[in-house]
């Protein structure tokens, strides 16, 4: 029968494994594990930051394109209005 506290733990030692002499560096492994979790969080945050930056550039490009279309449409309406006045 497996001893409680030994089953399923590979790298991160629990309180039951600290008593073994080969785990004298358990705090080091716990520190590395915490740094890994923090680095993963930073990576995910950076990914979302990068994706939002790309989305912002695409949105800005679309907004500039729509602005140019609105200006062209306004000019076309102005020209049509002037032609209507001349024909009347």
C-alpha cells in the first residue's frame, strides 16, 4: 500500500517528502516552480497585449479607410448637387 504523501508527486515535494534526505533542495524546486508559473502568466499577458495591439492597428487602418470613403462620398454628393443646380 502506498504511503500517504508519496503518491503522484514528482518534482514538487510535499510536507511528507521533505523528511527524505534526497529532497534537501525542495525550496529550490518550489522557487523554480513559482517562477515558472509567474513566467507563464507574463507570457499569456504579453500575448493578449500583442494581439490587442494588432487589433488596434487593424481598427485604426479600417477607420482611416472609412474616413477616406466618407470624404469621397461627400465630394461626390457635392458635385452632384452642383450639377443639379446648373441643369435647373
